[in-house]
C-alpha cells in the first residue's frame, strides 16, 4: 500500500524516530505505546498517533539528568555515568560500587567501540542492561522501561519499512545538537570550576596513591596464597542463560500477540474497525506480558 501510493519508506521510518526523540529530549511528554496499530500517516507522510491511554512524562529535572547521562556516555566516563544514574534514582549508592563501575565501563567500551553498521539494536542493549543489573544495585525507573520498549518497537517498524534503517544515523544530528548546546553553556566561570575540580581530583589521587599501591600488593599476595578468588563475569553467557529461562513464556506471548496484531490489520482492511481495535488491545496486552518476562 505504501509503495503503490508513492510513499517514501525511509523518510517515514526516520520521521518516526525523530518525532520520538523530540518527545523524549525536548518536550518530556511521550507516547508510551507506539506499536503499528497506534500509528498512521496522512497523504503528506505526516505521522498520526492514536490511543493516548499510555502516555509518559519526564520531568525537567530528570530530563536534565538524562542529558548529563548522555554526555557522560559520549565521553565514556564511567564515573560520571554512575553519578548520573544515582541522580535519577536508577542506581542505589550503597556499599562498594567498584564492581558496578567495572560493569558500566565494560558496557561503555563494548557499546561505543562498534561502527555504526555494527551498533546493537535497542532490544539487545536492553538485554545487556538488565543482565548487568542482575547482581548490581540498579533500580531502573518504570519510565525507562517504557522509553526502551517504545524505541525497540519503533526500531522494529523502521527495519520493516527500510532494510537499511539505522537508528544511529537518524539520531546523530540530535546528538550533535545536544553537544553543541552543552558547549554553548560552557561559560568562563564553568570552565574555571572544571579546572579547579580537575586539580582537586589530581591532588586526591596523589594523596591516595601510596594506599592504592599497598592495597594492590595485598591483593596480589592473597591471589598467590589462594586466599582470594576472582569471579569473572561473561556478559554474553549471562544473557544466554537468562534467555533460556524466559524463552518459552516469551515465545508464547509473542506468537499470540503477533497473531492478534495480524488479525487486527486484516480486520482494519476489511472495515471491521471495532473488532480490529479489540485485536490490537489484545496484542498490546500480550506485548506487555512479553516485556514483563524479558525485563526480569
């Protein structure tokens, strides 16, 4: 139908992502359930949203913290990422966070070392995050779950419309805009404050260096004597084990949800909109059930 009307699939998929980036990063008010049954396009290829029963809101404070988190991820600064997560309530600052810092650094190194063509999908990124969070004091807010789910759904729509779809390429201009805004905010006073903080950090590191050397020697001695054992985390193995645990239920709900979604599309084409809406609601419920299993 899209091709017969001369619609540009690539432009439509790009607009879907761009519209959502604006909702999340600029307005802070977003559609929390953008599946195919809730989206349409008019003759000008403009997006049309339906069913506003599930809407999400990101307060200005949280949105600012999310921007700081974005900057920290861009800089591959695990310490700043952790502080941003603490500020938005996604990480509990309790106990020794050294293992959390290692997990965050591992995630950043793997996420940002890939070329645009190798970038993970949002579904895979979500699996990584939840796998890392299993043994760590992470408490992802429900809003994050809705956002990740929505982007994952839109990404699936994008690949369906355009085999060459790339979220990274579409989001790149917005990422650059955020970086430009940050640079404009860097006033002289802020730069002086950053230099002062860096000097304080350097002084603190110099003072604590002898203790760190001593601590390293103690750990090496414990390893040599067998008093200390290392636990190696393999993220891929954890993901595989977790998938095996939930695969059966997730598959069942996905099959039922997909069947209802296809039925809804068929009924819509036949003009039975009431029955189609019922099918879409059922598909959405099964989609939500699948999400609840995969987010455990």
